C-alpha cells in the first residue's frame, strides 16, 4: 500500500516534470509552428508535444528510476513499479492555434491505482495537484462543488467533435441539443484534463467524454476525486468505479453533489452503442 509520504514524493516528481517544460512550451505558444496530424485532420500534433514528453520522461526517470511511462506520443517505456501516464500537451489543437486552453497532465499509478497527479496550465500558471492527502490548486486545498439541478449547472467538455458526428451520426446533434436545453451552459473547452481540473476547482459542475485514453484522464480523475467529486468510467455502457476506472474509454465526472441523470443516460447510450459497433460480425 502506498503511503501518504510516498504519494507526496511522486506528486513532487510530477510537478518538477511538468514545470520543466513550462518555458519551452510558452516560448513556442503563439509562434509560427508546424502542425501534423495523427488520426485525422482534427487530431493535431506538433514537434513540441514530442519534445515536451521527452523532457518529462527524462525528469521522471532521473528522480524515480523504478518507473515505466505510458505516454501519448512515445507509448509504453520501461518496466518500473511506478507507472506514469503522461500527456505532454492536452489540448494540442488549442496550443497550435494560440488558444490558451491547454495543459500538461501527469499521473503516477502504483499497483493499478492513481496515487499522485498534476495538471499544469503554464499560461495561467495554475498547478492543480493531488496526493493521498487531498487536492490542491497552487498549494491551496480544493473542494469541488456542483449545483444540484441541471438547469443551474455548467457542462464543460469537447462533445461533439467531428469524429463524434462520424460515429454517432445525427444522434450526436440530438445529444448536444439535449444538453443545451437541459443545462444552464455548455462549453466546448478542447482539453479533457483542464475540464476535469475546472470541475475539481468548482468552476464548472460536470464534464464527460468518450473514446479517451488513460493519459487523458488519469491525473484529472484523481484530482477531482481527491477534491470530493465523482468520476465514473464506462465500458460498453457499464459503469466502472474501481481504482482502474481511468482506463475505461468513456466517463462522466461531476463535483460534490447528486449527479445528472440526463447526462448519465446519454453517456451510457453512447458508450453501449459504440462498443456494439466495434464488435466483429461473424
């Protein structure tokens, strides 16, 4: 079992690694940068993503040699007892276009459970962090809060984007229309990690996403829960609340409060339907 002291140490390592890329990323931000694409023309990547991940990995390995890395750009590296889930720039499309909604996301996993996490917003100089003693923003303790009623709540997220329309068809627009009608406000942020941090801070009430990866949510899910909020992963429409829920592809996350059945129903439906579409037909 990980001690609070060890989790604090891992959080300090994550913070050092995140701050190590602050200056080069800020120097590159709003510069004339070259952009390439991974999955499609909406999935951007820059040389700065790869360079930042290399710096982060180097810092982690120097401070905690018994580590393995699960990175967005470099894949799986090493075989250590501490597994780090790293997104060097979450919100690359925003970063590449000069929009100040991007961050560095790093989480430490021990025995299958997140025990330390950092989300660093270099532009705002905001450091969201969590260890087993709680969650913090720039050293001040975080306490999430969410309005009890949807009509008083703000949803932050990224749904729907182009790939959601491709996969869910007209239903993507129907789901979005439901959110617009039911909630006070719906905002497309373009960074899942920042959305989770905003909910942890109480700046927004709820967020959700589908077809995510562990490096997208491992840090944010832990920070939110340590701030008193809720994170529920879904796999094929089935909720997952165990320590490995950050590995589930779909999720809903909200601050301290009763939750939002309308949005939960939407996530369950999308998660179930997409899983069914991925099943091979014999």
